[in-house]
């Protein structure tokens, strides 16, 4: 079950760039989502809207989105994260283990988006 301590960042125009939750998951750097840039144009509503698709997929499969721990927001934005332990987005274990921090998730370009661990 998704807790209110987890945030998913997929597009900054309609969302938040800075970490605001106990665990902040930056999907593909939290900015432009794969499949949302067409002919060099970033379809901003597509990137932001991807969050809903990820929530739905994570609800049906809580082990589909693995995030690598990041040392900083800058590292998350640049996909320069590989610290362990990582965490799964939408995993009850995050609360039980009191997991916190910034995480980077890489997804597929089209559904299913989750790559697991």
C-alpha cells in the first residue's frame, strides 16, 4: 500500500523538483519520461501524467519499480545512483524498515514500465 511518506517525481512543470517526502523516487531523473519526447518535443503533460500509470502498475505489482539510493538530488536528476540498500516504490517494507532518502528509478519506454530489481 502506498504511504503518504512516498513521493513520485516524473515531471517538474506540474510537480516538485525538491525532495518533499520521507522517500522521494525520481523516475528517469524526474523530468522527461521515455516515450514522451516526440520529434524532439517534450510532451510535458505526458511526463507528468506518467505518474498515474506508474501508481497503477505499482499497485498491482509492488515489486515492479526498484529505486537505487542516491547521495544527492543532483545524482538523482542525472541518474547517477547505485547505492544500496535501494527500495521498491509502493512497498510496505519501506515503512516497516523506516527507509528514507532519495532514489532513482529507471523505467521502460512503454508498458509495462516497471523493470523490477
